């Protein structure tokens, strides 16, 4: 829960920690700096790398986090899973957005890379308004087409233990320190 590498976060770090934990619980690693982002995305190991831009938005991210978690129950998943939090790791998220520059800034969003190249992108407008199950189905279709990692990322029992936050970002306290 540290943001010591970049501009100050916008939201209180303790308030957003449950939203981070949802993704960490299904196998994501956090990217805190632009260097972390470049190292993750620019892998040339012929592996697929998923980068999820997390968000406090209750309407979109509140479905996106459980949706991506359900998608990761698929038998085929990306080889690597990374996340960075919009409004928290601001420099890291800016760098992710540089890697998806053909799309306007969007959070939450899901980007899939292979050998440093963007191979699929789910912007906010393809997430917002959809249920977690609908998001999972869309993402699983892409996994089946473009990935070769072995799934699921966690057991169904582990997944069933995760509580998903679904609150409006306007209710989350701003960072004061």
C-alpha cells in the first residue's frame, strides 16, 4: 500500500486498499513506477501480459474487478498479471497510458500486451454498464484467442473468499498527507 515513488495520491490509501486487495487476491502484482510499467510491458519473452488500470469508480470498477477475477478462472489466461491504481500510482498509470496511446485515458481499463505490443484493449466504455459476468465472458473470449497461460489464477475456493468493494469514488476520502 505504498505510493512513495510518484506524485501524491488523490485518494486516501487506506480507503482504496480493499480495492487493491481484490486484484492481489487473484494473482495480480502492483506496478508503482514508470520503470515497473516498462519492465512489465516490454517483456520480449513471447508471453502475454495483462495490465489492469484500477479505479475507485463504483459503477465501472465495481464490476470490472469481479469481472476480471471471474475471467481468470478460465483455463487459458495471460502469463503475467499486473495492476496500477488510477489516482494513486499516477506516474505509473500515465506510463501505461503511453503504451495504449491509440486510446484516450480510461479507468478502469484492461490492456493485453505481447512482446511489448498492445494486442487488445478494453476501455472503460466496454466495461461500464456491464455485469461482472458479461465482462468476464468478453475477456475470456480474448484470453482464448490470444493467450496461452494456464488458468485459473486461483482456485474457485480462493475466489469465493474475496469480498468486492462497490462504492462510489465520490465517497472515498481524499488523501490528506
